[in-house]
């Protein structure tokens, strides 16, 4: 294993600001270093000479990850807590697709072999801190876990003049300066130790701009409860039905509003229980007839919508969105 590759992986996945960092003291506190986080500083972190805390929010208030931190000092059963959160994020739908792609998840025993864990969900590209915090609270809600027993990072959603750096999280694979125990990545199923080469297989998850905008529009609060009812069974439309819907969409499939039309249409499909297969055929035909050069992206959005929109929970526009588009078109 090349140590330089590990350092590069740590930088890629966990370091969002390079202009400064913090160093853990012997009493557990962190003090700002007041100089850039360099390659050599991370090397010293891996060697156990210093323990680096990396600031999570960048200057644009975006983050690379969501992190759950649970220790035996504040959590009555960190192991059970870790398993509950993993159960939620890896839960599969009827088509055997997990809520969160496993390659975007890392489980770290933060002071191995103690019962103390960091569970990381990585993003690529970065997302607004408000979105990451919302997702973290939503996951705790789905897992029925008390947020008072779990630290969710990011804690802040934006930097301020009083807090120009915000919260930090200890970089993985370092030495805890109080307990004198190193962190260790562990398998999400067996909790057995993993080599640091597991970092090379990580691929962060991404979200559509639509989903990010929906979450950003929500009022920030300590707990989030957004639910809506969808049909249990989805049906494939007859050829005639698919053709009729295609004819309806064609006049409104104009440059500048195609994304709005598609999102409203897909919301309607989910609410009415229209199958993924029918939705794909309809969008494929609409893009063919209108010579839409973004056909591939349109079809990709259909699949993403069916796979992810129900798990995140923003309200779907559906028929109300289609009505608004029609109203604007005839004014």
C-alpha cells in the first residue's frame, strides 16, 4: 500500500478546506493550527505524531460528507445504534436497490477496539450543508433514534463572522490523544477491521438539483417529518394510453421548460401509480418527436425519480405542476 495514495484519498474524501485545520490536544480539545493543512501534516496524522481535525464546511457552505458520531459516553449502545443507521441507509426497495449506495458509506471505529463509531456518508460533488444536515436528521428519524445521543455533522448550515470555520471532525486513521487508540475502518456487516485501501473504492452519492432545491426550501428544524402516500402497485399503461399522454406533453415540451414539464409529469406518474416502464417509453417518444438532444439525461432522470424521490420525501408537484405549465402556456 502506498502511503501517499492513502493521504490523497483522505484529502479527496474528507478535506474540504485546506487553508487551516485543528490539532487535538492531550485533553481532547482542538486548537486551530493557523496554517494550511498540508500533505506533510496528514502524514504526521497517520504516523500518530499529531491528530488532525478537518473543518467540514467550505467557504460556500457546502460539505463533502454527512457524519454520525456515537460514543459510549453519550450513547447507551453505540454498536446497536450503528446497526440501526446502517439498516436504514442500506435498506433495499422491491427491486433490491439500497436507499444509499454502499460504496458511499464508510464505518469507522474511531478508537478501535472500543465501542465508538463514526458513520460517514460521502457526497460527490459537494452539497449544501443544510441539505446534508436535513438528510442526517431524516435518517435518524427513520431509524427511530434519539438525536441527543448522536452527534450529526454538519452541526452548522453556514459559516458566520463569529464562526468563520464552523465544526470540525477528526480525520480517520488517526490516534485519539486521550484514549491513545487509533481509528480503524470496519466492515459494515461484520464489523471486522478493513485495510485503509477501502478508501480507494469509495464513490460519493449525488443528488439532482431539483431535490437539493426542494430541501433547501424547507424550514430548518431539529426534526423533519415529510411523508406522502403513494400507490402500492404500479401499472403498465396500454399502448393507447401511453400515446395519449405523449400527445398531451408534446405542445409543452419547449426549450426552457422541459425540465419542469418532465418533473411534473413524473410526479403525476408516481401519484397515479404509473410504472417506470411506461414513463420511460413516454419520455423516450417525446424526446424523439421533438428532437430533444438531451434524451439520455431525460431517461436517466426518470430512473432517478422512481428510485430516489420516495425515500427523500419532498412533495411531488404532479397534476398541479402540469396545470400551472398549461396555464402559463395559454396566457
